[in-house]
C-alpha cells in the first residue's frame, strides 16, 4: 500500500504487502522485501537492500552516502535483514570500497537516533539502544546489546553475546560473552544473564568465567594468559571463539 504523497522511483523493487506511508521518498536502485512497513518522512537512498517484515519508523535515513572524504561515488549497499526494526531518526550509511556494504542483520532492534556509519557489520539479534553512535568499519557479533548514548571508535570489534553499559566510550575491542562499563571501558564480568537466556548451560558459563579469570584477574599478560587457557581449559566453541577474537584483535582488548 502506498499513498499519493509518497514518491517511489519506478526502478525500485518493492515486494508484496509493503506499506509505505505519506511523505516518504524511495530512490532508484532500492529493494524492499515482502511485508515491510515504512513510516512517514523516511528517505531511502540508492543501494538500500531491505529484507522482509522490516519496520522503519519516521525520520529514518537509509543508505545515504558515507560521511567519508575518501568516498569516490562507488556503487555500494546498505543491507537490513528480515524482521529488523529501525526506530525514529536512525541513520545508516552505505558502504565504501573497503567492504562495499554496510550490514544490519536479522531480528535486530535499532532504537531511535542511532547512527551506523559506512562498512559497519552488525550480526543478527543485536540491540542498539537510543543514540548509539557508531563510526565506520565497526563489527558487532550476534546477540550483542549496546547501551544508549554509547560511542564506538572506528574499526572497533565487539564480540557476540556482549553487553555494554549505556554512555560508554568504546575505544578498544570488547571480547565475546562479557559485560563492560565505566570510563575507560573496563571488564565487568561475563554476561551470565544473557547467556542463560540463550540457553547456555551452567558448565558453559563456568568455563567462560574461568577463561576470563586468566585474561583479566590473574595478573598475566595477554600472551601468557592465552597459553595458560590452552593448557588448562578443554577445547570448546566458546573457548576457541574467545582465543580467536583476542588473537585477531588489532586495536587490543578493553582493560581489566
């Protein structure tokens, strides 16, 4: 369903049962999946790829060109997965030549006034609370929850099942399964409540806690801690995920 005061470029690909409210502008080179609702005063620029059953609230701007002086007009995309909600006045910029696309996964909740810059990669089931400000090239793992008014440095990496306190400044990488807060951003335990909600067993949670005792609470340097973890803790998906994340961190991980 569309309204007379809505403008849709004839080349845009609109799925079945899509509702687009008045005063919304849909440019060309846009794809919108079945069952999606787009509220009033939304602007969707070229390169938007919007999934099924997405909800986009008034004032959002999707797939505007990057706020990057190196951007040369290359053809890139901003992709939003199925069943994701984009609340009021969210801005999501499309990618640059670095990754060619900005991605928000499936079943995410992006609350009002969030900014997601070029080339960010946000996995499924993430929640970004109001006014999170995300610079370019940030990656966020699945089921991460980022508190309101948090600012995230470019190229930072945030692991899966993480919870970050509102008002945080994220300058370093945040390892998976952790909670963090304070200034500067500091390890505050593991996200045990979130893990139980995701059906992690008591044994899995205890193993994750033990891993982070080596990383943050035994006074070891990172390389020694990782070696001790490999020697003392049996292999598991969670152990290997943590080891891989820390070893691949280019910015270094948050302090303990």
